[in-house]
């Protein structure tokens, strides 16, 4: 079942640009990962820290494999070191299917 994943993070005040740079560099790799059907990052218009990554996957298993890959290659640890609190990850299935 196709899965939409919303990842919302808030950067530490001194890590906003680093997080944006890491995200910009990582998006092409996310899009190229098997099962990814799209990935777009959004930044808040009202505050510099919030960032939302919207990704679409063939299924939740594809996302889980992607997350394991990001964990293994150290990207997830790097991301977590830049955050002011835990990330929010939410999973959605199409409601009109």
C-alpha cells in the first residue's frame, strides 16, 4: 500500500543552516532509494527552525529499509545531533482509495 511519510524536525538555533544543507544534499539520495516515489522538504514561513520532509513510498516496508540505511550510514545520528528535541514521524495511507 502506498505510504506518505511526514517527518517534522526542529533544528537547534545554531544548527538551522547545517540542517538545511544536510537536507538539501540528502534529498537526491532519498529520491533514488528503491521504493521512493517522491521527496520534498519544506521550511516554515514563520520561524527558521521547523522543517518538514514529505516523502512518498511504494509501501511502509520500503521506508523502513530506507530508515535502516540512513541509520547504518550515520546520517540519522548526524541529523539527531542537530535537533532540538525528537523528530515527529507520521505515516499515512490514501484515504480515497
